[in-house]
């Protein structure tokens, strides 16, 4: 059970992360694996915020057909993040955390689309599936982006069903992406 003060710390961390999201600021995608297990709720949320992007990208690869290309952090269709891969992943992430559109296509919520939007409302425009809100800076579009789901994941201590499916096991995915011996902030 969480204490009321724990909820306040959690709410403050979530509010700070949301503020960064609304301000359009990025965050460092650096796996905190070299550090000991976080000792406070705020530190754990910061570690989860750093871990969430590669976990969500792995979910998008597994469930939405995301195919990022050839990168040092990608082994076939498996995201593998270590200290040497973090900056390469961060560069890719900064180019793909918004809804899109992107040149490649994905299958999201049963729609073949050029947008990485999860939990969006979809419409067919001229034979192409697009989310009803997709413009960069549109708050509705931002809520369906991978970035928003990274913030949500860190604050809620679990993976979002919209991206990863209803039965996603965060600890198993954590070990898959960062290695079985990685420090686990979840």
C-alpha cells in the first residue's frame, strides 16, 4: 500500500514529466542499469522514464509491425539496449516519438497506417487510415504518441495495453530489452 506522501511524490513526478511533454522537451534515454536499485519513488519513476522508450518500441515492433531499420540497438526485431547503444537509440527515439506521419506503415488497432498513434480514433481519408488528431502540438495527438505512453508508463509502473497489449509482462520485457541481470526499477 502506498502512503499519502508517496502519492504526492508520484503525482509531483508525473506532473513534472507531463510538463516536459507539454513543453516539447525530450528526456535522456539512458538505461540506468549501472546504478543501484532506485531508493525513492521519484528516483524509481526517473529510472522507469529512462527505460520506457525502448520497452514501448519493442512492443510496437511486436504488435504494430514497426520496423526501425538497421541500428546497433536492434538485433533483428529485438531491441537490445546497453550503455553503448543508448545514444543511438535516443537519436532514433527523438525522430519517432510523435504520432507521425512516417514513410513506413504500421498496423495499429486494425488499421494500416503511416502514424504511430495508439488508442487514437481512426478515420479513412482518401483510402488511408489516419488518426483524427495527428498534428504535432495537438494535445489530443500527443496523448496517443509513444512519448505520452513513455510518461504514462513511468508514472503508472506498468505497460499500456494500447501499445503493448493487455497481458504484457513488464519484468519479462525489461529482461528481454536490457538483459536478465539489469537493475529493475519496476
